[in-house]
């Protein structure tokens, strides 16, 4: 019997988010008789033990935009306002990171790769912080596939990194376009949409206890936004849309399901204050972090995705659709790959809070429309966004690279 191909998967995520969740679904569905994943990530050992059944190593990488205290202090000096001196500073920083952080990390990955005799390196997350993984693949003399889960800045450095990668996986057409801007040829890009395990999202989930927890009256209209409470997720716009909805449906309640991000509570607090200032304290519910997201989605009549900049994909959208809920999403980025406007939900322009409110209200007022869109959304997820399909697509990419 042929032994499974060892694959070194380098995930440089520190905080839990969509990229790590998507990786969970991939490794859960991957055929372990065909491929043997060896995961390296900054996620906690408790999380790893709970969610991953493959070999894993807990390693917290240093990231340029996180571990940048010294650089930030130095760059603040007035002298570095001059363009040439700023370039010298940035070059010095790059060389420092290369010598003292990137190359040592690359050797750590190389040693793990040698230990497990890996035949492929898979980089999970954005390209610009994965140079150590690219170097490790070169040292191991194995192919490297980069799974781009966010938009990369078009810069000579990221263009250089992109050229060193054997194949790129884009999670949406918008991300594919970003890779093309980096100079990656079409034949080295495959779009593989993120996906979910449908077993985790059963529309028949019991929600009575949640209705009691949040003191909801029978039949009270509900809608919610799910994810980290950060500015670009459109939390402010969601709150303003709540105000628009209440003009038409006074008893409706909007839920913000998620916690502050990266330890910064200021934006979360500001949004609570905004709701209070607008007189919406009783109509906007801040749940904080919840580990019962599918059930909370089951409680909602409508799922909202209000990002104010194009999002690379939008896991929340397919999760909501899997729960047979109509979705109102802002038009752009990965949402265009997921939502069929007027069939599985509505798309609203990113700068149109009133339009967002009108779309939510239209669905709250029409139960049959909600039902038909919810059924269409579930069918679309079953067709295009299952973890099994996702794993099969990635396996095909793995096979082609290993065989090359």
C-alpha cells in the first residue's frame, strides 16, 4: 500500500479567524491515506489538540505588522519624513528581519520538513509574511503552494515572493485578480473557495433557549452580523442600518455576534456608545464572543454581512446560507462569488446604509421570500461550498505539484 504524501502546512495566524477555521475544515476532510499533513501554527496547544487530528507543532512566528514596536518608534522621528531616508530605514528593517528572523524561522521549518520527509510545503494565509516558508521549501527542494486568504499589497517585494511560489490558491475571483496584479500567470493560479462542514450547520438546531436568553417575544423579527468587531467589518454601518429598519419594523432587534479583535477594546466600546447615543440600546444586542454560532444563526431571520471594503471571501455568508437563512451582503470581493442577488439574498452597495436597511426590512416583512431564499442558499452551499469538495480540489493541486 502506498504511503501518504507528507505535506508541511505553515499557518502564520496568531489570532483565530477565517483562515484558521478554513484550514480546520480542509484538514478534517483531507484523505489521510493520500496525504499526511504536518501543521505548524501559532494557535494555542489547547485549540490544536481539540481541532486537529494530524501531527502539529505550536510555534508563534514573528510578524512585521505585530512585532514592530521598535520600528514604529524609530519611524516616528521627523527625519524619516524624507522619502529617501524612509527608504533606507525600510531597507534596513528588511535586512534585519531577513538575517535575524526570517532565515532562522526558515531553518526551523526546514528541520521539521527533513524530520517528516515532506514532499510539499503549503503556506496558509497571506503571502507577504511567508518568506520563511518559501525559503524552507527551496531548502527542502520541494514544491510550494501558497493559499492566499487576503489581498496582498502590490509591491516589488510581494511580486518577488509570488514568483518563488510554484502554485497559488485564491479563495475568490477577487483574490485571483490580486494575484494577477502581482504578476502571477493564470496557469499558476487556481480558485478554490473556502467551505464548511455541513454537519456543523444544521438548520433544525434548537433555539428556544436562546430566545429565552435574549428575552425575545414569539415571532419578534431578528437579524444579525457575525464576526470580529473591527471597523472594516462594517459594524458602525450595521448599527446605522438598524436605525433604518426600526423606522419600518419597530420591534426588530439587531445582533452583533463577536468580540473585539487583537486585544483592542476601543472600537467595541465605541460601537456600544454609538448604539446608546442613537437610542438603540434596547434594539442592538452585543453578544460578545460565542461558541454557538450555528444556533445563533438559527435564531436570526436574516444574516447580514456589512463589510465596508471588499472582503477576500466571507465565511459568514456561506454559514448563514447553510442555515437556510437569506443573506444581505455588501457588494464586492468574495461576496460576489457566493451570493446570487435576489435569489439567495440581496446585495447592497458598501456606502448605502439606507439600502442595507431597506434590504433587511424587505426580508423581515416577507416570510415566504425568506424561506425561498434560505432554501436556495442551502442548495448553493451544498453544491459549491462543502468541505469535501474543497478537500478534493486541494488534493488535485497537491497531486499535480508532487507529480511535476
